C-alpha cells in the first residue's frame, strides 16, 4: 500500500516487511521477531550481538563475552565499538565501564555509550524498522479498562487495601469483540485468570488503555501478586513485566511504571493525550470522558456512572456498571485510533519499537536516526556538547480586549525552514546526516500530504495522513534537538542562531502588517494574531499573504492558519478564540490551570464567552449568579473541592515541614490525620469549611467525602471571595469596548532558555 518509496536514511537499510514486535531470546544471544504474513503471526529467531561505544578500547579489556573491539573512522570521541556474545555480557561490560570511568551510563559526557534497550540496539544494527507494508488498521488492537471498588470512608481506591478489589475488566478489540469479565460472577482470582485467558485467545498486537500504566496495570499487578496469579499475557505465555520509568512532556515530568509483555505493545492513551496537548494546547482535560467528547467519539446513549458511586452501583445496579465499563473500553479503542497512528508511522522509520515510540521524546528519536547512519557507515560518534543559554522566541502582546474578526498568520515550520535556508546544522555532524534527514523529512511530508489528499482508498488516505503527521512531529523537533543535552550532535550556538533568525522573521511580519493597515494583537514565536486591514474580505486572503511575505527571506513561507469571529486578548500567551462556528477555545494557564478549582474554570469560561459574543453587560450577572448559588448552597461539592495527588509519603512530608523545606499542605495534613494507610500516588479531595474569606486552609480543610448535603458546611464567604477575585480580574474588560494597548508599553519577550 505504501506509495512513497523506501529511503534508507529515513526507513533503514533493511526493508523487511511485516515486523510487528521484537523480544530478547535464547538467554540474550538472539532476538525473536514477530512477523505478520498472510494474516498469521509467525516468529523467527535471529542472532544478536549487543554493543558498547567507547572513547577508549581498554575500558572493556578482559570483559566477559567480548567478541571484538573495532575502530570507527573519522573524528568523534566514541571511536571504538565493542561487540558481545549476549545481553548479559553487554550489561557486565557496562558495569565495567562505569567502574573504570567513574561515570554512570546515563551521564552525557561518560566516555562510553551503552543503550539499555536491546530491541533498540538490534534495530540500529540491523537497519530494520517495524510495520513495513502495513497500515494502522492491520494491527489487532485490544482495549482494557478495569473498575474497582473502594472501601467505605476512602475517596479513591488502593490495591494495597484488603477491602478494595477489582470488580470488572472490560475488553474490546478492533474486530468488534467486547466483553466484561464480571466480579459479581467470579472471585478476584478467577477474574484475573479469565482476563489473561481472553487476552491470549484474542491475541492482540497492541493492548491499549487509558492511564493503563499508572492505574489499571499497577492495580492488576498488585492484586495478582496478592492472589499469586501470573498475568501470562505474552504471545508465548510470558508474564507481564514492569519497571520504574519517567517521561518528560513539555514542562512536566511524569513518573510511571512501564509495562511490557513479549510479542505485544502496550499503549497508554492518557500519555498520548498529554503528548497531543503539548503541541496543540486544546484539550479540555485528560480524562477519558473529556477526550471522547472532544474528539467526537462518545457514543450517543453511552452509560455514565459517577466514579464516587461505582462501589454502590456494583451492589445496586451491576448491569449498569458493566455497561459503563464496556463503554469505557470501546471509547479507549476509538481514542487510540485517533491519537496513536502518528506513532505507528514513526515506528516505520525510527529504530525504536512501537511502544517505545510513544514513550521516547522526539529529540531522542532524531538522535537515534543520526546514530543509525553513523553506525552503518562505521563512523565515530561525538559526545554531547555542554549546555549553554539559548535565546527564546519572539512573544509580545500589543492589544488587550476583544478583537473581531481576527486572522492568524503562521510561518510554515519556521525553525526547520530557517535551518534549511540558512544551512544551520550541528558543527559535529561531519557526515551531514542531520540536514539530510531534515530535508528528506520535509520533502516526504509535503508529498505524503499531497498523496493523502489524492488517495481514493480510505485506509491509504488515513495511513498517509498519519505518516505526514509523524513527519511533522519529527521536523518540528529538529530545532529542539540542537539544544538537547543528551544529543550526541547537539549544538547550542546553532540553536541560538535559529531563534535569533526566527525573531527577525516575526519582526518583519509585524512590520509588514502595520504597513498594510492591519492591527497586530499578539505574536508568539512563529505567528501573529491580527485584525485585518479595513475592508478586507476572505477573497483578499491570498493577496494579503503575498504582500506580507514580500520582504521575507527565501525559503520562508506563510500560511493563513486560522480565521476567527473574535479573539479575547487577556495577557501574554493567554487568550481565547471564537471560531466562525461558535466554538470557543481558551489558551493559557490563567484560563486553564489545573490549580484552579473546577468552579473557577467554569466561571472564567462563562465570562470569556460573554465577552467574545459582545454581551459585556452579562458578565456581572454571571458573578452575581455564582455568589447567590454559593450563598444558597446550590454548588455541587465536585465544583469547589480540590483534588491533589500525594507525591511523597506522609512521613517524608512531615520531615520536610519540620526542616523548613516545604510549606504545610491541606492534602497531606488530612491524609495524616485520617488514620488511613496512604502512599504516594493516592489522591485526596478536600474543601474548606469555617467562616470568613481569610481562613487558613490547612486548619479548615475537610475531606470531600465528609460533605453532607443535609448539613452543607462549605465556607460560603471563602468561595464567594474567589468568585469576587475573578470579577476583579475581568471587570475592566467588561467595561471595555474593543481593544486597548496593554497598561505597560509592550516589550517583546526573548527570554533566554537554559538547557
């Protein structure tokens, strides 16, 4: 089905088709390949000789299982390649290198490179990738979702509590199969055994779940350990295995347990949603139901159950609960089909398996692509360069208030385009692999977009669409790679030059807009929101773009990225957009911060909608209504309760408070006073009681589960104070017609980024 030719630089030198999974075999001396052929899944054992790259060949002198130490050509710190007879031998060599050099394997400047993923090592050496000749729909997908009961008196479930247990495991696959293993018909041990049996019988290539790493699998693993049940989910009956891992997504570091099982991939749609939102910033939340509604896959008439009522539903309405669980699994399958295809496409090019493609950063993938080519040519590899400050992008706000209409002009792939047009590349890339990759990716993305547009078959159109989206993700990461501390070909001076050139381009766009009579509202790195010149119509868009672009450097292209009925500009990087279909999207932490209570986000959303619709007089009515609702106790506790996740043990928290290393926390104080067994990862929901707006929250916090509708005791004045704070923030805008310059003369932000 592939209609783009195979290019070794992007897709590897060995185009073996149908490879769907890989695993260590024969004591670490071989790799087991799982191959799709004619609808059947076949296995094949191939030799495997793991390697370590070295700055000094003597680091592995006398190492056990050493096969050979070969010199690598050209300049580069890591100029020796040592091969070993088994994975265990390579691990021993890693330890020897650590002991002799005094530096751990993950130190960027360590005089050796050991890659801790055997499949990654194999793919690098073999020049192979996954899924050759396949499309996303060719894989067998199975979604899993569990429901658990919570002991009375606790807000959230814990697998460590004897009274908590799994009461349903819902399974749904891409053939239309769906089934719920019911805890009202099987005890927990029987439920776990039946779940494993069905997984082996359905034989999926991919197991998908929402927050499956941080909840479902941890819970299943803990309960299986309690009952001494093996979760034998592998293609050959192998057990589920796990290890502690971390993932960096934008500014967030997410800790989780990474689960793996032989012959299958495990994909977490919660993580995919985090990755999606890092680029788009458009998700209303990361819960399964929020995502299903956002992406339009929530089935009409699907069953909803309040999470706080799951235990009660299990005893009072089990059929309803089982329908709810089944719908969760079906929605997970649908969300995966939207968010996962770009990573499937990446696995066709990058020397990581599919699961790893969803869990490794884009910069690590670029490093792997360059490394594969250097190894194929037998060339030495540089050590990562030291970090340095890098200038940021151009961001500025020029107008506050409501603008209408608003256009967004965007420089197409600004940083990659500058890198190609200005020949900006890492100085250490002697072979020129980095710019060649960027050029091919950009060229292939353009061709994939065109082919997707022209494709007649829906499956081919979807596959090419995923391919171009995958290429877009990688292309946009090439600039970030230059300032990636772990990148072997990083170059912080080159990164700084890219951002300097980018600021000059955005400045030129702003000058052109002003000269044409447009009103810039906000600029951010590679685009500008603006009110078009008087008399402008949509028919004039193309001419306007040409006139803006007239003075830009060669190789820089503009596109009209959006047209909006109205824009509310609140402050730098915080704004709202109303599209021509009446859909409102809010951008920026001041509107969407998860540090806000739910009712605060709801009020802000209502106020902003009034402003962009031109109903400024209704803003005060929104405030008054919420003040009255709190006074009459009409606000549901879920709207004013705050939920926090414990990041450390209560004991560790108390020690830090005693040492003055952190402030007191209502969540930890409540957890410690409850007498319950809590652990990191547990969540605590609480609200504020007492009287008056200035109470000390720690002293008046109360568990949300203790709120009694017959005797509501939330602190009305405290919550009304928060409502009034919102009015204070938005009052000036409710009184403002149109736009005004910011209170202070706008200064573009070019804040240094430290890597």
